């Protein structure tokens, strides 16, 4: 499988002022595989150590003499670690805080060594008192495979090229094929283990078994890593995300968790899920000015699922509703379409919010900020794109140009562009970024 973040890893390797790298992300998004693949393809050797399974870490990190630590790591991994030609990988680093602290000393005293670490619940661990080597590391985030990576896994390189070149004419001609592949992505999602099983011939039932196991593993993490008093609240929030996404008003409502539920009661639970990377939080803004984060309302937000495939498994959506016909694009009040769009936007590294008026007469599904402009985005799950919100907003804010994401082909109407649902992440990616993928 191809993960597009490897291009960023290659750039990291080539930096003259390179710092130790932290690869962050939710469990089972493929961090370990990516770092090992990177090491095998770009280095002469790899020294891999799993901090969760290694029992001699106290002998490696009892002090921070970098020469001694390198010798100890070499002995432990049974690899002759050499500057520039060996990639040192410390996996599950959140399990051993002193290893995280050691990155500071490698940055300051031994920058010639290439060190990359992975952490699944690093955000949770930091909230439990682990110090972070601020300014001494570079951080990258890995997410589930996006639609383009899914296509690459299916060996559809030419289709990905069409998307990244924004060849709308060819895209429109091949729309039925893109839609069929998008249905598959909605069902399978982007978790690498699930995609791998699907490529290996797993049918709908087999795919659901693996997705349900991932969901079960996440819930086991609730009990293992969260304070016991917070576990029931985390579970309530986690279970409510699909239900709240399927409502007309997708604003997160505490009353949906329990009668009389309040923000202060569930704030820690929501933050836990955010730090674990299991949900995305999108705040409402009350004004479309740069920078949009300045206008976010901290107490008004939506929560979105990490992965559209896991979302389907979580609610038990039948395979027939997703893989056959266009039901998935119109059922569940567009929850799948919005969750898909958000999951594709997040890796693009743009500020993302949503906009609505207090009377809810106008609501813009997403508002993103690029280097050049602010773009109000409307998501429509089918070819029926009748909606007053985006048009009403643009009519009164002519300085903006809207973006509609729907199942209709590309069209530029002046006041807004319509792009197909399957082209969303490619639309916001630089065309040159496809080189070498």
C-alpha cells in the first residue's frame, strides 16, 4: 500500500536541520508500518524497538548520554546504528516517558542520528504529566487512508492522476467508475488493516468483522487508559457521535447523552476522544474573516467520526445500503457524506470550521481557510442540490465564492463551483504533490 505521507518523511530525512520525528495518530492507522516501510526503502538499516514490549528500557534511558544510549539501542535492536544510514524507530513511545525526554538530547547533542518515534495515545499521556520536548522535535500526523490512497491500493493510479490534475472533463466521463469506487470506500473506509483485508478478498462480512474488532479495541482503550470515573462518559460520547451526525441539527448536544447533560460534565470525555484521535471537532464561527480560528465559538461544535468505514460499522449500516445503488449518499441525512468530506479535509492541514446563524436559517456545512481565501462549503449527498443556505449567504456576502460538493459533475457557476464528492481532497491538494506517489 502507498501512504502519501512518505513524501513528507523523505523531505524530513533530507533536512540539514532535521530534528527527531514524532509520528502521531490514532491506533491502527498504520504508523508502525509506514515508519518501517520508510526505513526499509530509504535507509541501509532499521533499528526498531517497541517501548510497550521491551523490558530493558530502564537500562537504555537511565541517563541521557547520547553516545551510551546509541550503544544500548544498537545492542537491543541488534543493529549497528550509523549516522545517516540507520533509521531508529521507537514505537509506542507513550508507554515509556523517559524515551520521549531523550529526544531533546538527541536533538541537541547528536542530530546526526535519524530517530523517528510513533505514539498512538501520546496526547492522552501528555495530559497525565509526561513532559514534551517542545522545540526539539518535529511532529507529523497520520490519518486513515484517504480516497486517493484507497485508489492507489486498488492500483488505480491513472484515476488518481485524473483527480490531482483536476481533469474535470475526464472525471465527468468516468463518473460512474468513480462513484462505484466511492461506494466501496464508504463501506471499507481507510483503516489500513481493513483495506488490506479487502484487497485480499475479504467480503462485506469479513470487512465488518475487522472493523468491529478495531471498534472493540478502541473501547478497550477507554478502560485501559482513561480514569475509571470518565469511562462511562467517554462511552456515552463515543456512542452518540453517529446519532448526532444523523440529526438535521448536527450541533453537538449534551442533552442527547443524558437528560440534563451539561458541558462541564462531559468536557473531559470529549477531550479524551480528541487526544486519542478518535473523533474530529469542528467549531462554529460567527464571522468569516481571517484567521477563522479567531472567530470560533468554543462551546458550539460538531463531532465527526475518525473514519467513514468505522462509522458504518458503528451504526451497523447494511452493506447493501452502501455498496449497491445510491442509498448511502442520501440515507442518514447526509451523515456519511459530511463525515467523508471532513475526513478528507483534515489531512489537508487547513483550518476548518462551520458557520450558522443563531436562528439556524443559514448554515454552511464547512468553512475552510487556504493561504489565499476563505471558502464556504456546502455538502450535498446526491444530485438534488436544492438548498437556500449557500446561495443566501453568497448573495449577502459577494466577496466570497462558494464551493458545493455533491454527486453532480464539475461546474463553475460564477458565484460557486460544484465539484464531485470524490474529488474533494484532490481539489485542495497541490497538483505537484502527486509526483512520486
